[in-house]
C-alpha cells in the first residue's frame, strides 16, 4: 500500500466458527451469527483496493440472513474467517495505540 491512505470499510460476515462452537455446547436452536466488522479497504495479500461490498440474501435451513459480499479486482478471495481475524487484529492495534506506555508516564 505504498502512498495510499489507510481507509476502512464495514462489512457483515457470518461467523461460522462461533456458531459451531455454540452448537457444540448445546445451543442447537441459535440463529446464524452475523457480525459487523471493520477492515481495511485494501487487500491484505497485495495491497490493491478491495471490491465494493454489497448485501446478499441467503437462505440456510429455512432461515434467511444478509451478509456482505465483494469481489476483489486483484482476484484474491477474502474468506469470512480471515476477515474476522483481520478485524480482531485491527481492534487490538487500535486498543494498544490508545494505551500510554508506562515508561512515558512521569511520576
């Protein structure tokens, strides 16, 4: 991403890992788990701009839900599990940046 301003985009993704974790612990009647996450507008593999997200409606086991879908012009595919991990890493970085370094504090 040389010289590109880092911008973010919000997307809705299906969190199958959390869904399977809950189902495996007795929560068989829960709905699909949809998360709104914030990620970079740029592909993590090559740095090109990602495609524009659009809502798509899906039906699974009789339940309808909407998630974001996009096609990256570079051809790289963003899997929801990778997007969730990217968003979590971004939250950690933002949280770390807001916490002052103890060594910088004057006593």
